[in-house]
C-alpha cells in the first residue's frame, strides 16, 4: 500500500510479511518463489511454524518446494523473475526443464521431451509472456543450430532432438 503500512501476502505454503518494498511472489503447483527487488520482507513457513526465515535482501530468491520441503535461497537477476509483469519472460542460462515447468503451469499445456537430457539444455532469451505461440517460435529459432525441434498440437508441445542426416 502507498501508506507504507506493513501487510502480508499469503500463499498455500507460506506467508510473506512486507515491510515497505518491491517484490514478486509466484506459486506453481508444489513450489513457491519469492524474489525481492528492493526493501525488506520476512517469510514464515506454514509447514514449520516455529521457523522464521531470515529477511531477504534485495536481489535474493527464496524458493520453497512443498513436496520435498526443500528450501533454496540464492542471489538472482530479479528481471528474470519479474519481467512477466512487463509482458516478457527473461531467461539467462536457464535449464529448459525449468522453463517448460513454468510454461506448463502458466498456460496449462503439456510438454513431451524426446529425452530427459533436454531438460538440462541451457536457454538464454527474452520473449513475449503474452503469447505462448510467439514464445515457442523464439525457442524454435534458438534451437535451429542444435537440431532441436519444437512443435505444438493443441495443448501438447513436443521438443525433440533431431538426428543429423547421414
């Protein structure tokens, strides 16, 4: 709020106490991400009520997986996590698996990979967050030299490594 008053953002797994700041909270299936742009926030985990996570510093990411109760805390480029608010996805050396997990949650589509090794392929790009087909077109162009194809049929997207011709 513009009054500078303290408030709390509540997700299924945690509460984020906001202490005058700019931040982003995303929840995907079993994972919650909190990224702090500026200011200060305090996190409280519901699964561990006695545990208060140390306040985040600007530029930090806090990720909580509700299934494994795994916690990750790291320094990040905040634009990669907040660009969607400006209509863009920003990925910098991001594993393809992370990207397709996010796109599946946001667009309700299913990705089929030709091999699990494709999940580890690193991707760096900025593309529209407003149009999945445009994003897939950009992804396809990025993969052209790597012999990786991206094809969509309805809600199913196939990503395959093509064997070079003999």
